[in-house]
């Protein structure tokens, strides 16, 4: 279920029309979910929108909103054995929205779990320990920087294509004009 949606002072200029990043928080531990949301609302610098979910299924239903970043718990089925786990949700997020950056959270400090998360497309893996809020904040900042760089790269590619098209048009026009004048001089 969608537990909250709020605007925050947040990360960096993002992808929405108002320059805001959209952030989904997904964790079945409601205490951690609320605490993380509160921390992010207090610590970030620019505007972004946070939507919190207590399970992966609710998050997936809202993926049509194209969040920029999803912070996703690995053990989402800890309280409900029928719920999807974090890897299953990660796979579906990446299938629906490959450009969405996913940061995985886990109480397990196991290298193989981190590797599996990355293999399925996670951007980062954060262990739930005493530094979890700071690490998530830094992972979101890094994700926002990546998103901004990708946007700039797209802009530069488009700008380069436009410039190349204009130059090609000028050269083609010069060739046509040159040929026309050359033919005029011959006749």
C-alpha cells in the first residue's frame, strides 16, 4: 500500500518538468520506512518528491509514474511470506522502466546478495546498519548525479546532431549553388 507521498527539499535537478526527481521508498519495515523518509525530508537540498510503499506490489502498480530512483528493500517478504521479494520487484522495475535507478537495502551484509542485486540491475547496495540513512542519502546523491549526466549526454548528442545537420545543409546548399553558377558560366 502507498503509505505516503510528500515533496521534500532534496537531491538535484532531475527529470520532471519542474526539475524535481521522483523517489520511491519501498520497505515492509514501517518504522524504518518512516524514519528514512523523515531523514531524507530533513537532509536534502533541492526539491524532489518522495512516495513511500510498504510492499513491492504497491510500488509496481505506480511504476507508470516513472520514478527516477527507487530505494528498495531486499527482504520485502519478511512480514508477508506471499509478498514478492526485493529481487523479484527489482526485475519487474527494470523490465517496466530500465532507466529507473534502483538502490537496494538489506539487513544482510553478504557479498553474494550485493552481487545478485547488481546482476539484476541495482545501482547500489546499502546494508541496514547504524549508517544506513547517510549511506542511502549518498547513494541517492550519486544516483541523481548519474541521472543528470545521462540527461546532459542526451542533450549534447541532440545538440551535436542538430549542428551536424545544419552544417550538412550548408555544405549541400553551397554545392548546389556552386554547381548552378558553374553551369551558368558554361552556357
